[in-house]
C-alpha cells in the first residue's frame, strides 16, 4: 500500500479488505486514506486486479459558505485550513447567529478551538478595547494553546488583543496587560478568580 499525505496534520490509513484482497491491493499500489485535518479532502480509491474503484468524494463546505469573514479566512488559509471539519461546519454558522448557546462535544484534534474561536473573533468589536469574551481552560498548557490559536486566527484583524492568564506567572504583569485593554481573555479558573478578587 502506498500512503499519500500532502499538507495534512494526520492521515488515518484504513484497510478493511480480507487478507487475499489486501495482498492484491498492495501489488496494485492501492491508496486508501482518510484525512482528519480541516484542509483534507475525504475520499478513497482502490485498484484490485486492474480495476479502479473511486468512492464518492464528500462535498465539503468552505469557510466562506459558513459566514467567516475575509480577514479570518486569509489567516486560516495561511495556516493550511481549506475546508471546515464536521464540528466546525455545525457550530460556526450557529454561533455567528444572534444569542445562540452551544454545547459541542468532539474528540481531541477535531477542530473545536476554531469551531468557537472563529465566530468569537468575528463577533468581537476590535475597535473597543473593553473585555468582550472570556474563554475558560482547565490547564495552563491548553490556555496558552488556545490563546496562541486565537492570535493566529486574528492575525489580520487590526486592534484585536487576546491575553492568556494562568497561575504560575506574575499576576501583576497580567493585571497590567488587562488594564491596557484586552478584548478576549483566555484563563484558567483559579487565576480568573484571583483576578476578579483583585
């Protein structure tokens, strides 16, 4: 079997053929793959005894069709995003609506940060430096990762400020940054409570 992966975070190779068919597929340089990243088209081709089988390609939506604005699309395109993942396809249009609450459950690596992060950035008023959104994270590492992702997504949004606040770092430095104006705060619960008390 020949594995092909181009610009993917991860490819999952699937092989469910019986052993005798699988051996024939190897000889025919069969490609059977499933992409798991937002820019990975989903299809599988197989060749058995000279006959090629093409499984129907999934019709993927674009971020533009979901309502994501041009500045954010430009940034995520540079990050390698081409098509939304299923959780993004479901959540983004809903969050871009008015007053919608969402509970989204998905496995690690399925694009949840972008699913809520892109609509969040789009709905925040970058010209107003008051805090408009808080993202809670259970760990310092995830807090930093989310903040980094939001900063990457908002690369072309002028005036957008995202700050990660977490324990183990100087609270005085974080307070100083908050006083200068931050639209989005990504926080661990303990440090957020400390800041609210201060």
